[in-house]
C-alpha cells in the first residue's frame, strides 16, 4: 500500500507542484467557472440533471393523477425545498464516512450561505485522488441510486416529487464533481490535496513532470 506524502513533502516542491490554492470564500466562483466542463464527473451530473428534469416534466400532475393526491403547490414545496433541506445532513455524513474510514479524525463541517455551500473537510489530512473522488462522489452515487429506486416503486404523485428532489440534489453535487474533474485533468500524475480548515484554504498538488533534457 502506497503512503501519502506529508504536507511538508508536498510543500517542499521537490516532487510535487502546487496547482491550486482555493480559499473557501472562492469556491463558488471556481465552480461556476468550470460547470461547463465535460469531464466524466461533470458529464454524470449533466446527464442526471437532464434525466431528472425529464422525469419531473413526465410525471407532472395532470388529469391522470387521482384527486386525493396532495396537489401541485404542496408537491413543489416538498420536492424543491422541504425534503432537499432535510437530506442535507445525510449528504454531508456520506462525505464524512470515507474520510473517517481513511483515518481522518479532525473532520469539520462548515457553510457559506452567501455562496450557498455547505461542506465537510478533514483538517490537515493529505488525501490522494482516489480517496478524494470517493469522498466527493459518494453522496451523489448513494442518494441518486436511492432516489431512483424510490421513483420506480412509489405512487405517481411521489414519482413527481422525488424527481424534483433528484434534480435539486444533483445540483448540490455539482461542486464536488467540478473539483474531481479538476484533479482528474492532471492525467498520468499523482495528485493530492489537503485543507487548512483554520485558515479556510484547500491546496491541490500534482506530481512534477520530468524536465525535458536536450
């Protein structure tokens, strides 16, 4: 099993170069600037956004929906606001679990309502690309599978509500996908990241390329 480099080794610059210093206060602009990337993680997000939007339109309550169903207003409030808010703690716990299993113990939750983000970070815990991808994409994978399964086995009105929840939750995963796509862009190189939660900064590194010799 390979051992991650220490923070000191990453910072020394001998084998790695710092490719991004991302302050938490700048996460929003960074994500927005890379939303249109068609790297694999973002492609999954765009695909799921399209499918959930299609399902929302397909199951929109109409004459085929029994009158005893709760109705459109309640459905919109439940699917776009109520249940997505209730799912936030589960989403963040699903980020936490891979960190905890990897040995991180100083795990912190935070938020920046101005940017509309909530995050989990492992303070000064060096994380490789594989673990970072697992941490970032576990909520997307688990909750997408759960919601998709629920859509199959529930009533027509709930299919519509759950499709909206799936759409909203997928938008919540866009920032995670952007960061994974950014790290993946350094193909063929070892990649690591660590956070200084006290300072509110994340650092990303990639293995230095060998210098071309004449």
